[in-house]
C-alpha cells in the first residue's frame, strides 16, 4: 500500500504558521513592555483630565481639558518637556500594543464579524494614540502642537463627498462605544483579563469598584461626544463638534452641573487608576503565549 505524502501546500502553510508563532513569541516581551508603558502614560493623561474637572467643579482653578489640552498643560510645567517626551513614547507604545491586538489577536476575538469589528477598533485606537504621541513630541520639541482643532477637522470632513455621512458614521461609532463602556462597567468585563492569581482579594475588589466608576464616566462622556458629532453631521455645522472638554462643559451647564462635573471628573480619575491596574495586571501577548504552550502540553 502506497504511503500518501501531505500536500506540499499544506507543509508550506505549516512552516509559515510555525514561523509566525515563533516571531510572535520573540516579539511578545518587548511589545508587552511597550503596552505596559502605554497604559501608564494613558493613565497619567486621564488622571489629569479628571483632576482638572474636579478642581473646576469645586471652583478652585481647574478647567475642562481633553487629551491634547492635558499635554499642553504638562508642557508648561517645570521639566515639562522631559515629562511630555516620556509620555509621548508611552503613548506610542500604547499605539503599538493596540496594533498588536489587531494583528496578533491575543484577546482571541477571532474572525467573526464581531471579532473583526473589535480588531478594527483596536487599529483605530492605535492610529489615534499614535497621532496623540506625535502631537506630544511636537509640543515637547518645538512648543507647537500643530494640527487642526476638532471643529477644523469636522469642517474639513464635511467638505468631502459624503462628508456628512462619514461624520455621522464616526459619531454613531463613538456613541456605540460609549454604550459599550457602560456595559463593561455593569458586567465588570474589564477584569476578565487580569492576572487574578497575582492580586490580593482587597486589591481585586477595589480594582473592580474603581473600574466600574471609571468605565461608566468614560461611557457617559464619549456618549455626549458621539451625540454632538451626529448633530454636526445633521446640521453641517462644525461648531457643534465637541471633545471630552466640550462634553464636560455640557454637563456643567445642566442643573446641578458642578456635581455632575465633579462625579464625571472623579470617574475619569478612577479610569486613570484602572489603566495603572492594566499596566500591572493585564494579561498581554507573552501571557497568552504561555497559556497556549500549556494548552498544547
């Protein structure tokens, strides 16, 4: 009886897969370090956004700021250029980690429609934070933030063919993202990827509490940003476009606005703390690879 050899294309595919897995294992440690630095840098940014909002709510000199506004604030501090450079490299690391999430799929999102949508979202986040890292470097090295305001970008997009539809799609996506943050807060799904075995029970409980507060606040703020982008698309008026700072200002204009802004600011500070928990305890590429190796054995 003749032995059948495996098809050559099958052997080539196996070699390619093995080479890909080897490259991923070798790259995992430094991508993990970049991801951890990125979570920490992003945590600093959100801590400052929240702190400024709380100070504004208390009437003690704070102001409403988005991510770019916080970077400009850091640049004006003593040793601000050095701090801003470090944050810029951290944000660049976060962008690399997001791209790794999109490509290597350590969170096992797969290739279903839902999984592909999640991975596209990771890539979009990587582009955003890569751009923010570039802005931080320009501020640190040339004292020029560069780029257009949010209203300027909206106006530019509205001038494009189907610009209203594109802007409306972005607004709808941000609104859905805000809703997703609220779902994560209610279910505490953000804790699924923590290294629970390395955490104390007290640390885990407080991490979940702060995470729920932080994800809720971020969900509300992003929901407001998404709604105003939809209004911009509907009216073709860029002046309605708002970022995090504009969303906080909208809360301040409501009845009991100072309380609303205070709670939102505290929530954004809690989200900043949550990012530090991610930097220390989140399972990253290397941990996924170790889990896969154990599963094979």
